[in-house]
């Protein structure tokens, strides 16, 4: 009984915000799940996954690219593209400035081309440090351009999604980015090109209900929160608490919405294997 | 009028006075025609002034008006030989979404729509127009059928948003909406989307990837409800009026932003005051737009639709 009690306690713990980002390099980091103290360089070496419990810390866009692509192969597209403030809101302008400072990025999405174990790919990475990687006009534009680059360059596309949803400050224009990106994916589909969608923590709202849901192959990282509606909104609507594990990657897989859950430490080799199986012509 | 909006109070007061005068005149046999005419003219003026100068929040209230005609009303008034078709062939029939086939001006078309109820009882059955994944999957099925039989698609949008519930998540609300958007983007027949009430978030966009996006004069369309915007961004859902202004939700806003293609006028005082006139006006707009689209080759149609949505948000070429 006592053991049972402790076990329950342990599982009730919610996944806290990852803390690694705010701590300067070379400092110890505490695991958000098991409280293990980890040397942050050691954590980086293990793809920001806790060696003790397997907890996946959130990774920044450039960390993700470094983990995924062969060293020195990444060529970023549209680096200087800045977000637009269509309704000239001072409040939004402030948020954009703060997000830029916090993340060091011009927008919540980094796009480009590179090689993954020698395979040429187009890659899109969303960074939740930047306004929860919400999708505004320019984020949508960068993603659409990356998809078009995959169509034109006849390269496979890999998108690492992470997003709180639409960028509400851009109103209806942010909603339209769902249609813009999905329409671009239809071109990729018709070009017969591979699209691998990798869902990372968290992938919700308008992003989950557009390009993220449409991969030929959909991979999720362990424990990632994935869903259309926010958990608080659902709880308010149904007036009850959601069960443990609801909208987590494992839940999505058991309900048939992702192909596989892959630990980040295995992700690059898994992606390479999939890319190899889709090689065209030569074999 | 059982449901009077706060800002319509001055009109209502005049209408009550007119009724009283009529009753008085009838009972006492006194001719009050002149007085009544003066008041009627006054009421028309006041209504014109109020409706000519609505703020965004007032538009939201009109768009949500319980007596505003729902999609069934337009379907019954605009299409002949309409046959409703049910079910997603996977799980169930979602009563929040209606779809079927019928004739528009004698021409066979497929109709899909969100469906709010006319009263509380029907609204409970229809989940207040908030669809589950099955609703979108029913629509996807019917749109693909429309493509097979080369029928244009008319889509009516009227929903606060997709339903945020457990079953909806378990059955893939995200996947269903994404697939609906993809289906519309690729569909090789003309699509006209008409916002007839409130268009809320991804649940609305799931029916909104049309060659033409029409909005009724007092319809609204937004990324999230004003209440949701205020509670998420300002942690204060009572600032909904401000949120409605900030988000730009009205048909007039969306026309200016290049999202809506055309505003369909409503009778003075809103569609709920003269539903028949409202339906007539929607019918006229559909006819004009359908006539333009019917002759276009499918490849060009899809390419133009792509261009249209590809440019969304790139106001005045702001992006590079
Ligand atoms: Zn740990």
C-alpha cells in the first residue's frame, strides 16, 4: 500500500517547463521529471534527453538542426525575414521584441536545406522559445516556401513541429496560414515527394490541425503533448479533469494518429532509414 | 421578437409605441395613421443609424443571434430537390454538420454546412454547431463525391469552432480538420464558401478553402472567439468587446484584409428580421459567383485557388 502510494505520487507530477535554456553553459541542470542533477554539456551530448528517466527537454531550433543534420551542411533560407504586425499593435510589437531577445531568432520557424546522413533534405524546425512557436503570417510564409523548395528541388521534407497554435495577434491572417501551408503540401503530394512530420512537445491548435497532421509518416517524441484543443479549454468544457496521459504522444499512437514514437537519441538514424527506403530510381 | 439585443433597445421602444397606437386606434376607432407613419419612419431611421454604425462586438452579437437563419434555412430556400446525406462511414453521423445534394438554379451541386439549432433543444442535439471529427469526415466524403460527379460545392460556415472534447481528441480532431483543408485545396470542382453567422477558428476554416469566400454583411470570422482572445492574451474574458475590435472580425475587415472576396448585403436590421430577403440576397451572390467559376478548367481552378491562399497575409507585398 505504501509503495502504491508513492508510485502514484510520482506519476502525478506534471511535466514542468524545461529549464536548461535559462542556465548558462557549463552549469548543472535539474531534470524536470526525475530531479536528477545533470551536467548540461552531458545533457546536450545526449540530445537533451535525461539519461536516467528518458525525459525529453525542449530543444531550440538550432540545437535540433545540429542533432539532425550532418555537420556543416545546413543552409538556412529566409534568415532575415521578420514578422509583420498587420494591425500595428504596440502590444504585439513588444511581444515580438521580447521573443526575439529571448530566442535570438527573427521568427518562430527556422527553415533550410541540408544533408541527413548524406541524404539531401529540406528541413523546417519550430522553436517554442519564440512566442510558443505560434504560427503567424511570416511563419506560415517560411513554411510554405520551404515546402515549395522541396517540390522544386525534388527533396524530401522533414518538419519538426512545436507550437501553441495560431498567432492570435495577427487575427484571421494567422488562421489562413493553415490553408496556405496545407495547400503547399498538396503540391508536394502531387510531386510524389516524401514528407516526414515529427511532432515534438507541444504540437497543438492550428499547427496540429494543418501541416503537422499530414505527414506520409508521422513520428512523435516520447511524452510530447499533441492535440487540437488546449487541456484547460477541454476541462472547462466537459467540467472534469483529464486523465493522465491524455493528448500525449503515446495516447496519439494508441488512437492511430502517429506511426511511431521515437526517442530523440534514435531519431536521426530512424529518419535516415526512412529516407533510404524512399530512394528513387537508383535501386 | 423574443431576443432583443441591448443596442436595439431604442428601435424596440419605438415598435412598442407603434403597437400601442395601433391598438388604441383600433379599440377607440380613432384614426392615428399620421402619428403611426411618423413613428414608423422614425423607427426606420433609428434602425438605419444603428445598423449603419455597428461596432465589432455588436456584429458578433448579430452573427450569433438565436433567430438568425441557420444553414437549413438557406438550404431549403435556395436549393431544389435537396437530399440530405448522412454519416462519415467510419464512426457516426455528426448532427453539427449537414451535407447533401440538390439543385441550384437547376444545376446539381453538393452542399456542406455547419448547423446550429433554432432553439435550445435543437442546439443541444446539434452541439451548438461545434463539430466532431466525424462531421468533417462526412464533409470530406461528400466533397470527394462532388469531385467524382463534377458538381460544384457550396459550403456554409456557421460555428463557434470545432468541439473541444475528449471524444473529439481521441478520434483525431486535428487530423480531420487538416484533411478537410487539404481536400478543399485540391478539389477539382468550384467551391464557394459563405460565412452566414460566426466563423470560429480551424473548425470554420475546415469549410473555408473556397475559390470564393463570401460573407454576409453582419457575419464574423476569426481565429478564436473574442472571449477566447481576451482570456488568453489578457487573462480577462470580460474584455471581449475590445478583443473583437483588435482581432478584426467583421465582414468589412476581412474584405479589407483580402480574406473575404465579397460582402453579401443583409436586410436592414439583420438577416433575422427578414430571412427570406436574406436568402434571396445570398442566392443572387451565389449565382453570380458560380457563373464565373463554372467555365474554368479544373487545373486552372486549383492553381488559382492555390495562388489565392498562398498570398494570404502578404498585405501590400509586405513580405519581401
Ligand atoms: Zn530524468
